[in-house]
């Protein structure tokens, strides 16, 4: 097997280098990556470099943390997976020892080892990746590996919907219509929210007095799209002329991911 990986050499430039096929540790599975989502944090990292730069300037910086693929081999302690299994993975591997982890809230572990960031900057834009089996998941029969790459942002959207109290009959406003906003929309619909409006500003600030455009979705109207809020809506106030500037870029933290697109690796 040959491997290669896309490495961020300088902000704005990625190069593909040959690399060794990782050897899975005893508790890891080796996955052949088939699809990788491009997260808003990947775009930000590509444009400006890692949000937290590596201490060692020679560290190879990979990008990509939303992926689906097939198991190639497994470590000696792994019993849940076998070669050929279609899988997706959780990109954050927590320490498993802090009080957050022990409470089951490992998603906020302060020592999480999250892909494409510190400490190892391991990116999914590669052909073969080794990952702890405890953070790898089987895909159901009716889900392909491209959809598997979207499970991670979908889970972020579902978490946001649950934390936000989305349930039957609720009226919801979602701020931001990037990938995470749209995943949150789907999650709110699946939880039974009766009226959902997604609000966003366009990449270019609107003219004075022009309301920000939004994408609306009302289930009782059969899921219409492209609804625009009335001018001067308090729910989507347009920037004033003194603050004309591009819409803020998403920052590389998990709740603000946007613009995920599945791309063949
Ligand atoms: Zn922890």
C-alpha cells in the first residue's frame, strides 16, 4: 500500500507528500479514507494557518477531520471491527481521566487530542489513517462513506438542537446557514420543531437599510426555502454603513463549523 498526505506548508498552500502507511496500535484501526468533509475550520486553517500554531515549526500540519472510509486492518486488542467495515470516526480523542471525561462529557475534555490541531496536527486528507477503535463507528447498511463523512457535523447540529431545547412544537431561530446551521436545521426538524428560521448575512454586507437575507423553513408550508425577513427586521438587522465588511469567518472551534462539503479524497 502506498500513502500520501496533504500538508499545509504555508498559509494558502497545501502540498501532497508521500508518507508511510500508519501502523495501527493495539487499540486502533487502520482506515482507508474515502471521503473527507471540508470544515469551516479547515478553510480558516488553510487561509491563515492553525488557530493554535505548533510549538515545533517543523511539525507537519494536516487538515481534515470529518471522514468516512473502510477498515483495512485492526490492532491486536480490537474485536469490534474487521477489514472491509465501512466506518466514520470521532475526531477528538479525550484523555479519559479528567472529571469531564469521567462524567461522560468527554466532548469538553481540556486535554482532547483533536485531529488537525494540537498536539499532533494529524489530518484526514490522506489515504490511510490510524484511529482509536473506541472513537470509530460502524455505518449502517443504508449509509455510504460519503454520508459517513457528514456524521460528525450532523452530530454537532444535533447537539446544538438538543442543548437549545428543540422539541415538538418549538419555534426556532438558527443563526448561521453554513453546514452546521443546516445540520442544526435538519436536527430541529427531526425533533419536531414546528417553525424554524435560519438567519445569515451574505458574504458581502447588504446596503444600508436592507435586511439580511435569510433562509427560512416552515414545516407547515412544506419546507419552503429562501424566505427573506422583512426590511429592518429585528431578528436580522443589517450592518450599518460604518460597519461594512465581509461576514465574519468561522473560527476553528467546533460549534461554529460551516461550509462542509464532501470531497473525494
Ligand atoms: Zn478528559
